[in-house]
């Protein structure tokens, strides 16, 4: 029991770090959208992620091969997940396809929506994850988790949506809602594959998939100029190396011992970190409404951890 609790705590820490990176990356994405189109931005950032992860993935693959050759026990090779290359490849392609859709909808939606509304709409995935888990796998959610979700959504609304702001949906907002739904599907898929397939290999394959798929519409519709790419290079590098190579890999590792619904709530801290980084980097001040929103989100995550622990004990 203590070992399980320790693993859940480690997962929560890793996913919180992911949320921190993604929250600060939101600024880089907005700055990058001023210079290059969404497909160009995501193609290049994913290419950077894939290039960074490939040497590590090769090293891990060699290590797995050596362990098999030496005949180590299955428990020692749990990190390898002992799946066939075709299973790993198909899993990486599937996650990459879903991530390609989500990332490009988000980057396209960012161009025409306010930062606050973008953050709120993107974070709606925390409501969609338990719905998908139930529809796809008949996985039920405890009442405490549902209460946590409600508190989190109220907190996100207070944090991201300004008082008196017109909340009518425009095409860019519809893109962000679509992005949230697809990101939810990505979280559910990662929750299914994490622990069964080597996380670094899975992350590397998904980013090669996103890079290749984004390159086609980039060359057809956007045809980026080298000068514009150079202007956006800092933002692309931040998103590619930290948000991609580091955060998405940690997401896969962190979800090995975390329920997808709880994981999505922890990762919703992205909006909090986005607001805080905006205050620090862009000198934006947080008002009382936004501070209350942050407190509610933190409270919902703590409640979800307690509720999920109790829910698992009842099931056991």
C-alpha cells in the first residue's frame, strides 16, 4: 500500500512538472504564431523533439536487447514492457496521429482567441477524459472525482475568463474545444499504453509522426520563409525541447501509476502556471478573481487525490 502511494505521489510530481512546462510554453506558442503558421510551428517543434529523443530511444532499445540476451527476469525488464516492435510502432503512430490533430487545432485556435479563453477552452479536456474512459472502457468514476472536476472547472473559469468578457464561441474557439477533446483522447491512450510500452520509444515515435504529418500541409499551404523561421526559432526550440522532448515523455512515464482522470486534473495546472508565468514574464497582475481560481484548482487536485485513493480501496 505504501509503495502504491509512493508511486502515485511520484506520478503527481512528474505530471505537475509537465503542467509547469506546458504552462510556460503557452507564451512561446503565442509568440511563435506571430511569425509562422501552425503547421510550420508544430512540424519544427516536433522535429526537434524527435531528434532529441532518438539517441536516448536507441540507447534504451540497446539496453533492452542486452537484458533479453542476458536472460534477466521479467520483473527486471518491466521497464522494457516486453512488447513486440510492431506493437510499439503501432502505438507510437496512433498516439502521434492523435497528437498531430490536437496540436494543430490548438495552435490554429491560438491565433484568433484571447489567451485566457484559449487556456480555459483547452483545459476542458479534464471533463472529457472520464467520459471517454467510460464510453470506451466502461471505467466508472467515483463521486468524489466528479465533485473535484466541478470545482476545477469553476476554478479554471475564474482564472481564465475575465469578468464581463463576451464568451460567444467563434471559429477559433471551436478549434480549441476540438483540441481539448482530442487531447483528452491522447491522455486516455497514453493511460492505456504507459507501463506496457517503453515510454521513451513511444514518445519518440509519436513526435516523428507529428513532424512528418505536419510537414505535408506546411509545404502545401504555408510555405514558410527562412527569415520568419529564424524569428520564431527561440519559441520553436522552447516548445520542441522542453514541452515536447521533456514534458510529453514525462507525461507518459508519469501516467504509468496514475488514473487518466486524476492525471488530467493534475495537468490542468497548466492554466495556473500559464497565468503565473504571464505575471512574471509579461508583468501581468493577477486579480482576486484569478487568485481564487488558482486556489480552487489546487483544492480540486488535492480532493481528487484523496477521493481516488478512497475509491480504489472500495473497489479492492
